[in-house]
C-alpha cells in the first residue's frame, strides 16, 4: 500500500512539473482520503492547493490553503509556490503590456537621468565606480551588494561576475566623477546631502537626518532614492502617513524599482493595511525574485491571512477565500493595467462583509490605529515645513528634468575628456581599478614599461595578467553624445593610424632577431617594451603579421627576411609573452625606418620563378633526388636529436603534390634549412634565391658536406 501511494505521489509531482496541474490536483485529492496523520494531510493539502493555483483555480486553492492552516500554521516553505505564482502573474502581465521595455531596462519615466543612472539603485550616479566589464555603478551600491548578497557581486548590466572577487579595491572613477559634478552640480549636491543624512541616521539623529533629506529633495526633486530613504526616516519617527506618501512618490518616479515597493509595503504594514502591503511585496518579488526581505514578509502576511481563527475572536471572516473571492476576481485583478503609483496591482480591497473575522475585530483594529496616529501627531507635532517641502518638490520636478535634458554648451569642454597620456580625446577609454581612465592603447603601452598606474603608481600586475580591458561604456557614450564632431575626428584619426599600421608593404614592423623561413614555426619570447607594442599593434590591426630579419652590425638588419604570422600569444604577469608564429612570405628590404622604438621597412615580396618543359622535368628529377638525400640524413640522426628537432619544428613535411604550386617552393626545403646546423649568414642566401633549382642544388651540396664530415 505504501509503495502504491509513493508511486502516485511521484506521478503527481511529474504531472506538476509537466504543467498538468489538473491531474496533479486530482491525485493529491485522492491521496488525502487515505492520509492519516495531520502532518501528511497538511503536506498533501498544500501540494493540492499549489496545483489548483497554478492551474488557474485560485479561489479553490485559497480554500484548500485555509483548510490546511487549520491543521497547523503554514510555514514559508508551504507558501513559496503560491508567492512565486502570484509574483510571476504580475511579471507576465507587465511583459505583455505596454511597459515591457521599461521592465527589461528597470528604468522609470520620471527620473530624467536614465543615461547617467546606476544600474543597481536606478538613481543618478554618485561616486561612480567602474567595474572590469566597463559598466559603472554607485560606490555605495556596490558595497551594499557585496555585504548583502551571499554570492559574488554580479554586474547588473552584463551579468559578469568572473573578475569581481577584489571588488573592495576598486575606487571612484576620477574623470567621470569630476565630469558629472561639473555638468550636473545639483544632483551631486543632493548625493552629498544624502550621504550626510545617512550618517546622521546611522547615529540615530533622526530629525537632523530628515532635515538633510528635505534639503536634498529641494535640490533634486526627481530622485526616487531620496523619497525612499526619507520614507524610512519617517517610519523611524513614527510618521507613518508621511512615510507612505514618500514611498508612493518613490514608486511614482521609478515604478519598476523593487525597493520603492518594499518601502511602501513597510509603511502600509505600520498603518495596519496588511492586504495592500501584501500587494506591494508581491510587486517587489515580480521585479526582483531574489529579494529575501519581500519574500519573507510576503510569506508572513499570507500565513497570517490563512491562519486559523483563535478562540478570542467569536465571529469569523473567510480569510483569503474572500480576499480573493473567485477565479474571475483574481483574474481581473492580475490583468488590471499597471498603474503609475502601484504597478501590477494584484488585489482589490477586502470585501466589506466577510465570514471569517468579525466586524468588531476590524473596528477594534481601526480604532487602535486611529488612536496611535493621533498620539503620534500630538507627541511629534505636524511638521508643516516638511509638507511644504513635498509640495515644492512636486512643483519643481519639471525643472529637474530640464536640467538633465542637455548639457549647456558653456560646460562642454573636450579637455575634460582627454587622455592624460596622449593629450587627445579618449579613444576606447579604459578605467583601472584605481579609478584612472586612459585610452586603451595608451594604457597598454605604459604597462609595457611598468606594471603600475601611470598617474598614482598603484600596482596593476593582476590587472595586467587578465588582459581583458573593457571600454568604460558611460564615458564613451558621453563623448559620442555631447562631443560628436570631436568624436568623429578622433575616430577618423585612429582609423588612419590603423590603416597605416596594417599596410604590409609600407612600414612593415621588423623584429630583428634570428632567421625565419616560410611554413616553419618560430616561437618567440617577447620582453622588450618596443616589441610588446609591436606585437600588440599587429594584433589590433588584424594583420597579425610582422617581419623577421637577422641582425647586422652595420645596417641594423640584413636585406632579406620572412613575414611571420601570429597564431597565439600567452601573456605573463610581468608583461612578458610567448608568441607562437609561423613563416609565410619572403621579402626584400627596400627602405629602413623606425617607429616608436622598433624598426620598420618598405618591402618587396619574393616568389620563385616557374619553369616549363624540359627544365621542369629536370627540376622534378633534382627535387626527388635531393628529397631522398635529405630524408636519409634526417633518419640517420640520433633518436634524442631527432626527437628534439621534431618537438620544436614538427616532423619533416612530405613532398608537395605540385612542385611549383607555392611561390616559396616545397615546404620541406625550408624545414630542412631550419634544422640543418648552419649559421644564420649561411642560411640567408637560400632565403634570397628565387630559383628553386639553385636552392635544391645548394641544399644538396650542404647535405653532401654533412655526410662527408660525419665522424666514422
């Protein structure tokens, strides 16, 4: 019997997961008939109620929840599915309506500073900190996220958390902070007043904190954070009506900000309006499903609504059954259009006549609440100035919006957005953890020489190791928006520089080091700053190529070389790197130059001259003979020697199907020249030859000499 019950419960769980809620509810109802102990009955009734709710039979679901609560008070675990269902209903409704775009962005319509807002508090950026991903947030918001979340902080914009372990070391973005203070002084002043008010609130100096917030709201009357925080101060001072008023204003200014609805719910609870408070907590969860406070309070309120009536209350009301009296009632509530003050309203007011709680009990609650309100007013006195502040704030909202509509031309100074290294307008601005901003290329070039911030000299070794420099999005957006002509000119300048650097005929970067050959791998250890810059530029331009030449005491480097292609780069914490390259094309030096500490040259590429007829047949015969000779020499090497060669250069290539298909000739020739024990000066003539016949003849002479010189 027990096995059969377990099987049916498993089937019900599968049906619930498959969204077959009607079947799940029926199975749980059948199992209730044979459930004996109260604990089992409670669990089955809750599961059946969950299935009914998700199946759209909300009124029936609440009746079952109420019956379950008569067995024992429902715990948060029992109500988690119900809370999730109700909050998801709000979210689904809003996404289907005209507010879907605002839901996704999280920005309200009344703030006026969406482009300059923090993605966490949705308010104007104050003390902006730039994360490694390039997005900016208020410093206090990041600190609060780090303390409150039990998991690593995640960027609200790109959801990146991979590089935020050392978040506490990140400092305020100097350039951005100065710029916002200059362009929008009123919001910066409001931010300072808010910080002072928070300090006073922490010291329990409520009246002084309230005064700071009154001043801040006069300065920035469209900042929802100010109203939300002032609501909390009012709650601490027992000014619950004013706390509700400020919370409603915060929700008006930023309807899709979850914390505003938490503040409103808290004020409503203090006023005894627990049904409306539950609405707000559910709205909050629809906006931020992981809000622990809203989840806990919603569970508590629902549990209280569903709790059985005690003996002290002789007359009863029907609890949540009449709270949501029918399926049509809840459906109409969920589908009610989202309002400005309270978006996504889920419940309507409680019916006047109910069958669960007594009218006398309700009147008693209202009477106590009224007495408490009067007592608070008599003790504290009505702050007329505070009301005046709110009225004035509402009148000045339009002015606040206008102040952010555009920046005055008198304040637009391109020098405010210049890189301190190149003294030009920022291009691809990157902000270091110490808060300083530079052009990406300028910063990388400085780090080539010293792994410290060019301005404050803070150690940036860890930052250098990651090599994942992301543009500071807000600074780049501000430049393109407010300095469009300067931005276009700077972009044009950069493109011209990149075009010049990507020309593989003119001013080709030259690495003076060793001999390199076509098709042959050439791993390099890069440690000199000038060559770090050279390698990076090759990669930035997209060519991934540079020339390799043997050094020369008189000219600096020899007259012939090989173009190398970068296949991979591995960086080290001190800026060094190992570059994996392979030879591509031979070239002849036409003219020497120098750029930023490394050599460049104008080059002319070399190709083998093709032959036909008898000459081609003779060439094929010579090729086959020399190949067999080379293969014999390689196979005659000692096992360790051969293993080292193949570990570095790979195995000897096979014959090419078409002898003259490649402009460089057969690849095995270059492999052999790379492994033969010849000095660079002896190898160089082979690179300059454009006759495959002459190259093969030269290789045959070298192999003949090697076989004759070998010890017997």
